[in-house]
C-alpha cells in the first residue's frame, strides 16, 4: 500500500485480508499509539457481549437485573445498540465531576438513567455517549471487578499488546465510550479476533435498530454486511472498516481532528475493488465523538 494525501501528518493505515496484513505509514511509526476515541465502544460492546455469553445471559436481559440500583426498564441490547431512547442530559463535564474512584461507573449510570426518556426504548438510534457510561457499569457488574478489569479480559484474549487507558485529562467515567489508546496492529488484531469468534461477531453485527441508520452493538452497519466506526478527539481521528464476508478489515489512525473525509475516501478506495460497495459517504457521515 501507498499512503498518499496525508502530507505533514502522522498517519498509519493497516489492512488484514484472511489474516494477511499490509501497513503503510507517514510521519510516525506503525506502532505509534493514538487515542482511538469512539472506537473504544466496539471493544466495550464486545467485552460486554462476551461476559453475557460466559454467564449464559441473553442480550435482552433487563439492565435492572444486573444493576438493581437503577430504576429503568432498558435491556442490555438497547444500551449497547444506542437505541435506549435516553435523554442526552449527561455531558463530559458531568462525567468528570464524578471523580476517579472504582464506583464512578455506577454513579455515571445512575446519572444517565435519571435523565429520563426522550422516546420509547428500541424505537430509534441516537448517538449518546451516556449509553456507554451505562455499559461500563454493566461490564463491571458482570465481571465482578472494575470496568477496566472486564475490558482487559477481552484485550488479553484478543492478543492486544499496546491498547490501554492512561491517567490524565480523560475522565474515568467516560472511558467505556472513548478512553482507549491503541495502535493499528492492535486494532487489526481485534478485528481478526472478531472474525474468528463467529458467535461474538454474529451478535455485534446483527442490526438492532434501523432508524435513522442501521446499527449493531458498537458498530454502524452498511450494505453487504459491512461494519464501520470512527472516532474523534482533539488532534486525533480514527476509523475501522470490516467486511466479514471477505474476512477483510482496515484501520486508519491520523493525528488530525479534521482528517475524516480523507480517511473515509482512502478506506473506501482500499475496499471497493473487493466488495464493490461504496462506503466513503457512510464513514464520513458517521461523525462519532
């Protein structure tokens, strides 16, 4: 592969096709760590689904059965698919004000649920980080430790070597929605892990809601079974694209907040000869934060 169109930036791209990898880089090294922002959600969702499977629980399990401290009729599936209908009342500052203790995930979940409903659960998709604040509390309860402990089990199982949280200016309560640092090789390993684990892949790639877009668990869904996600934090853009039918995945990380249109076009050009499916507009339109 050649990496063009990103002059003056630090950019890394990688492709895995049936386990065979190619990478290209400019301005940094292949193993440079980036903030991956909302790509974190794909790992949080996968870890939560695995934890449910390990305990023999279904995705339509009521949240209140796991977290009786919460007054809600939501299911785990509605939370992970962002079809909860919750009012978007909890922002980054609210999350930061909750502190850094181990009980911060439950505190964040309570705050999110207290915001009430904007529309009935399961009716439509709406991007709200609060859903994943709640998912953090669910994963912690399912695994009997902290959210980070629960996520680390997935990170270890997938063989990720450079994916972690760091202390600093990112509130702990927000970690389940967007706190990870990672690398292109690690994220390719995560995609390959999903492709190998057919039961997990089936759950996260099944459409759970279709209005106003098709969304599974942590992933937006495109034509021909394509899965995609992007993330944004100041000075960082990240995107992943997965074609399960072709056992193909691509990851791109760039140190520029405004790089999403170029990333979307580049990833689309990589996959189009294989799938024939136009994806650039979909990836670019899903402006995750």
